[in-house]
C-alpha cells in the first residue's frame, strides 16, 4: 500500500513552485530553505528567500542570500540591482552605488538602474552625479512623470543647476501643477538670482497654498531681512517658531532684532536658543554681544568666555572680548591680548573693526592708532 506523498519526498522544483505561491512569508522562507537544502545552487530559491527576508525587514539575512545569488549569477544585472536596493534600505549608499553601477555596466539600456543610482547619489549629497542619472532615466524632462520631476528638481537646485531646475519647473507648470512646492522651488531660484521681490511673491504663493510650509516662511524671512524689511522678517521667523520652536530660529530672529537695535528682545531670543541648545557657542557669543550693547558688561563677559570654552577655535568671541575690555575699562593690555588671540584663530574681517555699524564702535579711537593697525596688518 502506497503512503501519501510527504513534504520531504517533494522535489526541489515542486517545493519551489509551492513556495512562489505561498502568501505567508514565514512559511515561504521555510519552503525555500527546503529547496536550498535539496538544491544548494538553486538561484531562484536564494533570490525569493532574500526578497522574503527583505519584506520582513530582516535586511541582514536578505543581503547574505543576495550575495549567494550574485556569486551564482555574476553576469545577471538584475541580481546586483536587487542587492543594491537592499543596501539602500540599510542606508549603505556606497555599497548600493557599486551594485547599481555594476548593473548598468552589464545592461546600460535598462533605465531603472539609472533611477536607482540617482537616488543613491542623492542620498550621498552627490547632486551633480544624481542629476545626470535622473536625466539618463528620463531622457528629456518633457517625457518625465510628475513624480520624477518633483523628485529631481531639489537635486537640480542643490547642484546649483538653476537653468535645469527652471526647465523642470516649466514642465510641471505645463502639467497644471499648482502645488506649494513648485512656488517654493521658483522662489529659491529667484532668491539665488537676487530677485528678492519676485522671490517673496513666490514664497507667498507657496505659503498661501500651505500655511504650515515652514520653508516658505524661512526663505521669505531671509529675503525680507536682505531688503531690510525687518518687521516682515520678524513676522516670518515668528511664524516659523510657532510651527516648531528651534534654537537656530530663535538665534536667527535675535539677529534681526539686533539689526533693529532691539537688544533686549535679541537677548531674550538668544536665551531661548541657549535653553534649547545649552552647548551652542554661537548663541552665547550673540547673547554676549546683545548684553554688551545693553552695557551689561560683566554678564556679556561671562557669555563670551562661555562661547570660547565651548568653541575655542572660533575667532569672533575673542574679538568681542577685546572690544568689551576697551569699551568697558579702556584696558589696552587685555584688549590687545584678546585681539591677538582672534588673529591667531584666523580672524580676517579687519574692515569690521573700523566700521561703526559693525564692531568699529567697540574700538573707538584706538582703532585709529598706528599700533592698532600694525597689529592687524603685520
């Protein structure tokens, strides 16, 4: 009497066929493992098991199986491509690039390989190389999908290829794209071309379409600041902080308050920045400068010294301390001591020490002496 066919009696081909139809990934892996036990060079089993591990989030085991696949089929570009995608999931962009480049060398006409490599280059901040691969994938921008345009435009901007970005944005516009992101990108280009009024208009359109788009307020605030419309810049930075309070933006708003000579408000903003980032030397230096303007000399001195302790290589706190000793106590010795330290830390903005609107007021009278000038220019 014949016994029923058991799993162990199935051939590798039968098990593989059953595994491909299995919906449960854990069961699929068990079946594929049996295939490999019966047929250790079964490429399909390794590849399917790698895909299953990948789907379960076990990228380490997936890579081990993809390695086996590549070793068994070293001339198959799709095996490198699959492993490259796994490396991308692990944020191993360098290894992914190697695999995508190998896949391209084996099959240069397959466009998806270029798209994968473009994304890996983008993740590494290699924007010019990334853009070149996006173009190889798309052919010409007029043939690109909306999704690829939206993905590649920031790459063009980060590569400073503004003509390229303008061409991509024009195609998006022809598609009827009215998204806040399109206006944001247009604004970035106009801002970098120093067309500040037009940039502000574009950023405003972006903000009107998405009133929580922080970057629109950030960039519009920068443009307003450059136009010396400090009140409008303050409004935008305040909006940014309302959406997400961060030390950088308190510091940035504090700098605008300084331009307005609103030093008490500047001090408050720098204090908030320090509360959020207690080891950020820049905020201590800036708060010290606001206090110096408020003639709170001892407290300003403490902040400059803290800034130096946190970042001994930064020259600006030494300059500010030098100016403080001259303004506060007319202490020529300490003034020159700290100015010398600023110079030894590569301070180069000599003209600021003579400009009353910058730091010249801190060195009033003494900056007109031959002794002072000789220290700077020796």
